[in-house]
C-alpha cells in the first residue's frame, strides 16, 4: 500500500505540471496538496503495516525528486520563480542520487536523514505556497536550498560510517 502511494505521487506529477503550464493554479494546488499528503502518509503507513522495504527506501526519495523538481521547473516556466534555486536543487539531487547509487552498488541503502526530511518538507511547503503565488514560497524555497546543501554532508557522513564506507568517525 505504501509503495502504491509513492507511485501515486509520481503519477500525479503529470496533471500537476499540466495544470501549472495552463496556469490553472487552483487545480494545480489540489494536485500538489494530494502529492504532499501522499508523501506524509506513505512512510507512516509503511511503518504501521510493517511494509518498510528496500524498494520503498529507494522509490520514496525518487518520487519526491520527480514531484518537486518537475513542479519547480513548471513554476519557472510560468514565471512564478527564477531558475537559480531550481538549478541548485537539481545539482544537489544529482549529487545525492550519485551517492545513493554508489552506496547501493556496495550493498548499502542510505535512508533519508532528518535533514533530508526537513528539506523535503520545506520543498513541498514552498511548492504549495508558490502555486498560491505568495512571497513566502520563495523564502521557503531558498531555505530548502540551504538545508539541501547542509544535508549533503549528513548523507556523506552516514555513508562513510557504513562497513563498506571508509569507517569515518
């Protein structure tokens, strides 16, 4: 069930982006809210039902990246935000994806860190506020960018602590 909710978040990205590109902000907000709620619920459902698994640990962050970055790119296209914070987030996501892929090749699954979860919460909140056209959305987006870059250290440190990492303290 939890993995289905994660897949739902990926699929709902399509009508969300289309609504944004058509400047149907109320419709886009409903899709974005549904995506945000699915992100909040899928992990809780997995834990409650004992459905936590490696697929979910890999799929959930991928769904978040697809949802958030696609939405932000659409918001750039309709001039709700500038491209610079989106480029910074894209570079960060590529870096973390590379680290996670490398870790998987070593038999290690890197779960989301607390900072990563805070970043995702800030991104989802920023997306919702940006769709509504509020200035607070831009401030939250830049806060998400800052937390995103701080979290790179956290992810790298967590990997290095694993037996296949460098056993960094």
